[in-house]
């Protein structure tokens, strides 16, 4: 669970709730019709832009990626060095007995044990990397499109509310409450866009860059193992992918 995401969403919702309470009461800001217009309109606009099967496939993966902490690249490097040491002492086949937690690294090791040609192996890894990157891009673009749609649907709801008010100007007592409800739809559109959709798109972009870094480290490590390089040299090479403060340059 990514604590920052939970803290941000929880804190943002709490801030909105407290603002509602201090501004006159929560019930004054609740309107089911406004929620239906904003979320329903945003969803159906998204289905026009994206095929339904893509939406249903990308959203669960996207949410899992956002809410989960990325694997520390130093842990991956340590697993690669362990595998390199095993292969250097024995052979590539000895890697079959090595326990590996990272799914992508485990798959790459299986390819090595199965004796795939290095060019074929790299081609298969690159396909995996490209597919992962595309899934994350689809998820990010989907959230960005939802962020574009939500405020627009908020305005549509407000215009609908104003039309309803204008059609009954003979009742002055209804104008104030009616106008309040109409403006709530704009509030919902802006809130959903700025508290949920835009931040989630940015978090997914960050998570994608983390996962891409890990996958590139694994690809580089696998190629180094296939070349029979010294584990210490491999570690120094892979540490080059890390930020200077995160590097552990040992012997």
C-alpha cells in the first residue's frame, strides 16, 4: 500500500469535508443529481474515447499499480548479483535453484535456464517492457481524459440547473436554492478532476518510470550474466542506474 497516495486522498477528502462543515453543513453540499451528471457523464465520455474492453482491462491494473509500492531497485540488484554469483560458481543451469521474488527477473532467469539465444531473449524482454509501458500510458491517458471531462460535465450540470431556474422565475423563493444546487455540479466536477483524476494520472506516470527503471536494470543484469561478467563489475554497472544518494558501491 502506497502511504502517500492514501494520505493524499484521505487528507484531501477530510479537507473538503471540514470545509463543508465550516461553510454551513455537509447536507448543503450534497446533491445526488450532480454526482450522477459529473461521474456518469465522465464515464460515458471515457467509453467514447476508449473501447470498453480496454477500460475494463486497464483500470484494475492501473489502480493496483498506483496503490502498491514499487520494488526497491537495490533489492533487484541484490537478487541479480546473487544470480550472477551462482552462475559464475556453477553454470547458467544452476540458476534454476535460485529463489527470485521479482516476477520479471524470474521470467528472465527462466529464459536463460531454457537456453534462449541472447538476441531472442532480449527481444522477448523488450516486448514485455513495451507492453508494460503501453498499459501504464493507457491508464494515465484515461485518467487525464477523465480530468478533462469532469469539469466540463460540471458546467453542463450547472447550465441545466440554470435553465430549470429560469423556467420558473415566477417563484423567487426557489431561485436561491436552485442556483446553489446548480453551482454544486461545477464544484463536484472541479473536485473530482483535481483531487482524484489529475493526481492519479501523475502518480501512475511516476510509478511507470519506477517500473521501467527496474526492468531496464534487470535486462542489463541478465545480459551481464550471460556474458559471464564478474558480479562485482555487474553491481557497479547496475548501481549506475540509481541516483547517487541511493548507490551502494561496494568492492
